[in-house]
């Protein structure tokens, strides 16, 4: 028997005894991580069986009335009390204390733990696997000096045949001597998380959503099952750490900061990693160094700053491609508005975009993080809307003329800034956040973009609760989700633009099909790429979905079965909404059906023009005489071809023929 502990996301711990027969499963709340003690007794078969504990517990706990609700405000207290800068700094410190080790299988976790303990105290271990039977373990030490010690004692295989780069990316090879029998320690070893990067399959996710008790719970289940987890964040910050270490010799104060969905709280599992490279800390006051008489020699920047950045990025791309372990598929996109280097980190399984001059995007991530942390309903609602857009094909992972997840997120935030007759808004406007900013919240980028707004989430929430003259908005997720589609089904995208600054729609400053103003760089349209056809389709899908939400069942069917025992084909709520486009395509197009007409040929035979008059004369004899059926069908085909012509052109040609 293996002693273990189940650690639950809301700090509830239940000690259990796990046996091979899986019969002693304990009902707990949704979204747990399983850690194993006494790993030396774990066999490969047991590891393989226990890897399914997480989905089994999730299935058994969804819809459990006695389970703690993840939607409570208490579950969000930790997030609300931590600022964006503190969160990023905490993750960066974790990356400095961590190494990534490739192992043979999950069975190697105990031996790796025993080996790493020689160099310092191990705080935690996180196992994951990638396609191709590659297993990795992220090992976190207690102190950064432990990482320096183990890297100093590491070596290369065939040193003359490899580039001797030293980085936290390692692999655990087999010992030269046979291992001695393990002895049980009196103290439990470090917890090990197994298969921490598992993403539920679509069928499995559907079962979890179907087993929820209400429509609001379905949205919560969707958010908890598909959002970026702890291991995903750790791997992304360790990927950024690799770039820092590679350039720290030239730039000792270099920082590579993740931004975007990886840190703003709206990231999906397996999302891309956006990075911005800061070669040195920005000086807030040039006079601070006026008394310093020793200065550094340095190269002079080029007159054209964009050309300078492009040359630096090109050199950086060569370094990433040729020197850094695990980096592959390097692509240099230097002609974009913000030059970037795209590459794939094979060891962490992350797709990366690296830039140098994009500090406003980092502050945009901070703004979204604060808005998402100010109310527990924001992030689940955004996930539900983006999942809806993905299911009906409005979004696409490839950049193009369609709306992006970022634009959809801003649409949801703008909707939550609206207030009704009796209720206040869920979120504050950007102007409100700017007015509440303190002296420590002042931020201006090198490009002159003002990114000043309040950073204290708890203070912002207190202001929202105390300053509103109306009743606070306590609508559940179901009401907010339905209201989102009702709001945008009547929104005029033709003449109005979305602005989070005042929380109200404004007149379009240009003729773009859709205009969503960038909250920080207000002269930019974040939806400029969206075409007219995609904008029209988005508007129609809003109307269709608002209509469908009135017709589909938003509650489980009333049967004698429990929620967890309902049949999988009894779709309701989100499942019915997502599957409706596939099962009832005609119903979705009651407002608008864009027909794909075959365009007429631009070049026609001149004889067809004169044949038009002859056919009209012949048609007069058809009414008075018997004509074979094949003749009628041939005349019908000719009339269809002639129907492609504009009526005005046919009339002019007919008059010319009569004159002749």
C-alpha cells in the first residue's frame, strides 16, 4: 500500500491511502494535483495506474454538492492580494532555483531526487511528458546556490563533439555502478507531481462539463480544466531564464520578461510564450549618476533606431539557433511593426516570440491581470466566450483577417464595464484606474506611452464597492454570459468603436470594419486586421447565439438519475451551445445566410449577345406551337447564361439589333 496526499487547489488537504484497485477514491473539489510520497516503493505499473487519478477525481467531484465551490471569493483571495509585479518576481525567483532534467521515465523520479539532494534541499519536483515518449522533471531547490552547485558539477558527453553550453537544461543518464537497494527514510521525501501537463481530451472535457450542476458551474469547469496551470507557468519562466543566462555576460542586469497570455491570467494550457528582452534597467533620473567618474565604454547606437533593433534581433536569432539547447525552428520576422524572433523550445514544449522594444505590451498584460483579479467572474467568462468563438470557427491559430483572442478579451471587458439602470458595472473604466493611481504607479515607456494606472488590486476593489451609487453587480456567470451576446447583437460596429478608457462606445476615427481602441496606445486599433466579411459574420453570430440561448436547455434534464450518471448524449448548456452549429446548421442561419455565388465570366462570346434577341423571338412561338422537350430545356439553359448579364446591357444590345 502506498501512502499519499491529495493537495486541493483551495488549500484543503485530504490524506488517503491509495491502492491498486482504485476503490478508495475520495470525493474532493475540482482541480487537484496529486503528489506521491515514498516513491521508492512505486512500480511502473502503479505509476501508470495512478496517472489516471486526477481525471477520475475530477469526474467524481464535479456536481458534488458537498464539495467546496471554486467560485467563492475566498478562493480568489490569494490572487487578489498579489500584485502583478510580485507575481512575476516570485515566478522569476522560482526559475532561478530550478533545473529541468530529462529522464528515462517517471520511475526515475526517486533516483533523481536522491541524486539532487546531494547538492541541496529539494523543494519540489514536477514531472511531465512530451510527444515522442520524452519525460522531464522540473526540480526546484530551496536556494539558488544549490542550482549553481549542481551546474558546476555537471558535465558533457563527448565534449569534443558538442558546443559546451552550460544551462539549467540537463539530462539524467544511467549510473556506471549498479544501484544499491533503497532503504526507507523516516522523513517523507519531496512531493512529486506526475504528468503535470496533461490536457483533457475533448470527449473527456465534454463529460466534465455535462456533469456540472448548473450553467455557471459549466463555465467554471471549462475555465479550470483549460487554463494555464502551475507547471505551465514554471516552464515558461524557465524558458525566459535560458535567454537571460545566455546574455548575462554582456548584460549583467538583463531581464527577459514574459508577457501576454502567459502572465495576464487569461492564458490557455499550451499557449504561446511572448518575451520582451530588456538589456538594462531603465534609469529614472539621469542626475543620479552625475557623481560617478568611472563610466563604461560602449558602442554608439545607430541613428535609425528601428534598423538598430533589426540588426540586434538578427544576431540574437543566430545565437538562439546555433547555441541554445532545445531551440529549433528559428524564424526571424524583422519587417513587422515590432520585430520578433519566433522559435520552439523542444524541451519545455513551448512556442516562443522574442522581442526587444515592446514594453507597452508588458504593461498591457499587467492591466489585464489587474482587471481579471478584481472580480472572480471575469476570467471564466472570457474563457467561455473565447471557447465559443473557437467552436464556431471565428478565431484561428494562424494570423489573418479574423478576430483574435485578445480582441475578444477586450470585448468582454468592455461589456463588463457597462452598468444597468439599477446595478453598477462589474469592472472599472481605465480613466477610473488612472485617477486612483499613486506615486508608485507612474509608468512611461521609452516610446512615450503613458502606462500609469492603479496597481493595487485590493484598493481598486474597495473603491468599486464603496464609490458606486447603485447596487453592486452580483449576477452569476450564466446571466453575464447571456447578457454578453444580447449586448453585442445590437451593437453598431459600423459607426461605433470600442473604448475601455471611458467604458462607452465612441465614433470611429477611421473606416476600419471593426475598431477596438488599444487601452494604452489609444491611437492604435487592435482589430485592424479584421476584414469586413469577418466583422459581419461576428455580428451575425452574436445574434444567432443570443437566439439559441433562448431555445437550448440551460439546466440539466429532470430525470431520476444523478448529475454524474446522466447520459453523455443529453447535451445541455455549453455543450448544447457548442454542438448546435454541427447538428442544426440551418437554425443558426435564420438571420443571415451568406451564399457563395459563382461569379459570371468576365469575357463572353459576342454571339451570345445577339442570340439573346433570337431567343426572345423564339420564345413567342413556343407559347403557340408544340415544341419538343429538349428544345425547351436548351432554351432554358441559354436563358440562365443570359441572366448573368446586367439588364441594362441586354436592353441596349436588343435595341441595336432591332435597328439593324
